[in-house]
C-alpha cells in the first residue's frame, strides 16, 4: 500500500529521486535508486531541526524567536550555542 502511494506520488516527477523504506517489524525493504548520489541539501535540514529542538529542550534556544539565516554569519550563532 505504501509502495503504491509513493509510486503514484513520484509518477511524472521530472527530477531524480531516491527512496528507501524498511518495515522494522517485518524487515521488508523497498527502494528506488538506493545507490544514487544526491546532494545533501534537503537531508541536512533534518539534522538542523533536531539540533534546534535539542537546544530548545535544554532552554538554550527559544523556538518562538525569529532567526534570520540568509547569510552565513547570522547562522553562526546557532552553532555557537553552548550545550548544557
């Protein structure tokens, strides 16, 4: 069912796409282009979001505060937060 839904979603997509799914309860796996090489621009967002939530949980960051990261120097403060 999930496989069919994913195939329907990517049908007609004009770019490259890679998908890997594993059912942890059964061990069954399914993938599209699992060995393809992709730029990590989108996947890095997951790591950044995890770190932001971690810092917020430690009260080092207010998620309601707006941060402008259009330039690298503005983003530096995110990485300079001291871990507690």
